[in-house]
C-alpha cells in the first residue's frame, strides 16, 4: 500500500526536472550555442540541456516506479534518485549560468553541487517511518 507521504516524496523528485525546464525556458535565446564545461572544453547547449534534463527525469521515473513495488527499497531509491537528480540540476544551472555570463569560471558551484547531492534526503526523510508504524 502506498501512503500519502510516499506520494509526496515521489512528487519532490520532479522539482529538479522542473527547475531545469524552467531555467532553460527563462534563458531562451539568450543562452549561447556553446556552453563551457568545468574541464576546459565546451559543449553544444542543446546537447547539454538534453542530457542533463534526461538525467533529472530519471529521478521521478525511478521514484514513481518504486511506488509500484519494492516497499523495502523505496526510501533508498528516493535517496539515490533525489541525489542524482539534484546533482544533474545543479550541473545544468552551473553550466548554463557560466555560459550566459560568458565565463568559464565555475567558482563555488562545486560546493553547491556537493550540497545538491543531498537533495535525496528530502524524500528520504519525508518517508521516515512514524512512531505508530514503527510500533507495529
């Protein structure tokens, strides 16, 4: 049986994907055709968007897929899927922001990327067993 908390936790996995979509729509044509990468090369903006949006989409896909089965693994799947989606979202935001600014200096984005890996903790703790469920 799926609880409302598990549905809500799976819903939080959509947020990184929506952030990538909305940021791409917001930048629109103002984003350059080539985006800088942290290791000194460049990548086509459409390819970078497609790859990182697809990785962000894996979070909700795996999260919602875990609702159909695997109740013992559900929280762990939320944790990993959220961490991967959060990291891909920040990777897109870093690359697109630096590209829009015309700079290849990623500065503190590394710290933000490390923190974004913890995004999976949100659905993980939303589905933390209640005291009543633990007593059963």
